[in-house]
C-alpha cells in the first residue's frame, strides 16, 4: 500500500488525522514546552501507523503539500494545540474534567460495542486526529485551555465587542403568561374568560410574576413566567420571538397568538448595562464572533518564538490567522 492508496481508502478523516498527530509541522516554542517527537522509521518521523503501514512525515509532506485545503487546515489544528499548550496553564479542575470526559467516552464505547469497542474507538480517535486512548485526556485538556483563553479575551475586550452584538442580536430577559389552547384559532368561552381574568389581575396591580405563577399554563409559571435570556437566535415560534424583540425594557405586549395559545410577553430587562453582565449573553457573545479563536491564537502566537520547517508551512498558517483581521 502506498500513501495515495491509503488516502483514497480512508479519505478526509485519515488526512486530518495524519496531519493532526504527526510531524508535518516542525516548530519549537521557546517556553520549555519541548519539541514534538515520535516513532521513527529509517531515521524519519512516522506520522501514524495504520494496518501495519507506516507513513513518514516526509512522504506525507510530499503528497499533501499539493492540496492546501487539507494540509493547511490540519496544520492549523496542530498549530493551535501547540500554541495553547505554550500559552495557557491547565488548572486542576480542567485536568479532572478532561480525565472524566475521556473516561466517559471510553465507557460509552465499551457499553455500546462490548469487546469490539477498541476498534470503533480507534476509528473515532483517528477522525479527531488522535492516535490512541491515552491521547484523549490531552485532547480534552487542550480544548478546556483554549476555551479559557477565549473567555479571558472576551472578558478583557467585552466593551468593544458588545456594541455590535447588542445591536444585531437584541439580547434581553423575557417572561410570559400563556393561556394554552387546543385550537388557538377558535378559543373557547372558558379560555377567553381566563384571558380576561389575567387582564383584570394585572389591572388590579398584581405583578406580572404573581399572575404568571397563579394563572399561566406554561411550565415557566413556577418561575414567575421567566424564560430567561432571549435574543434574535433563540428558537421561539413566531410571532412570539418577533414581538419579544420589538418590545423595550419593561414593556408588555398585547395578547399574542401562536400555535400553543395566547401569550402576554414582558421584557424584564434589555438595557445594555444589564445584558453586558449577563452570563448567557456572554456565551452568546463568544458564539457571535466566530473568529475569536483565530484572534486569540494569533495574539498568543505573536508572544512566542516559533520556527517553521519551511516558508510554505508558515504561509499556510499565516493564511488562516489572517482571517482574524
């Protein structure tokens, strides 16, 4: 079997895996983190062994450098792992979580596939760019470290990042009262009477939360009708979502018809001052800026001394990082 037939047999999954685990990219980070080294064949680094066939870095390099779409992304994955390892310190909680995640995954495969679990697990490992079970802890640990770096960056730059997100996604805290109906097109007399009773209770001065607890048919009633964080990406039915996004802070809607019945919608708070401190909004903020990982990695890499094996490899990495600009 040669490298081309191997790639033809295993496709994109094996291409990513070979590059992810191997020595295609040789760079040393001046932070006492060590140098990547592995199995060798005839003095050359072996990227991976599969079905008894060893693929060396030189062979894979020659074959894949012609296909930048595969090679550049896989090189970037390896680059990210090494930059994260050199730039972040794992906490005990991260280590524990990584070990538990790895153990949980292995146990899931054992439960699903029994004595044959290792064969299926190995296929999954390869698809994720890993070589053996022992690599799983490091895989999860690196992920937690990267997320920590992104969270810290987001917190440090929250003010400048939040303005655009706030305008585009309209984050807010929303509550509602639902009168559930089998056929919202044709409310029954009883259902109409309940809507009237809710209107009367609110007019008498009861708070929205009090009325929701007493009269709403939704499961959120126990929490005063609170649905919590909502923004333009929330998966709510129309016209509920549109109405919730149109209201200002403290405003309540008229009755809104959906397939579930009729709702009164209250925006508890949509002020920038409140939302910028909201934990759910912070998570949505990170998702909104899809390039944050690139930005964080680029910034971290700029603080390290990195030596590349060739100008071609450096150019491939630079092309990815340029997307953060």
